[in-house]
C-alpha cells in the first residue's frame, strides 16, 4: 500500500509517546499523526529501529493508555511509521 493510497485517513496530532524497542530500550518521542492502523513517530535518531522491527507504543497523554504492539514499516530522515499489530 503506498503512502498516498492508505487504508485509513491520517489525523495530524502531536503527542508525546513512549516507544519500547527490543531489546528493552525505552524512548520518549513525539507522534506526528495517527490512524486506525498505525502512527508516525518524529525522531532525530532513526538508528534506534529498522524496518521490520517489532516495537510497542503508548501515548503519554492518557493515564494507563494501552500499550500497542507494532511493526516498523517505513523510515525517512525525520522519523518512522509503525503499523499496529492486532494479531
């Protein structure tokens, strides 16, 4: 699926999120937008993940927000996109 042919509309929304990479590294980063199927994380140092990595994301805006298992599906010089893994 191309960037311009998305399954779900993106909503622009900046929020602090927690990203847990494996092995167990925790980062506080900023979400740039989200949809029903994933989100984009702004990140100056994209070397913390690679395409195909499994990560967990959690918004810091809501107390006890769910932790969402996700897969890194796209990277660029400004950050990376994850798709939620609901399986």
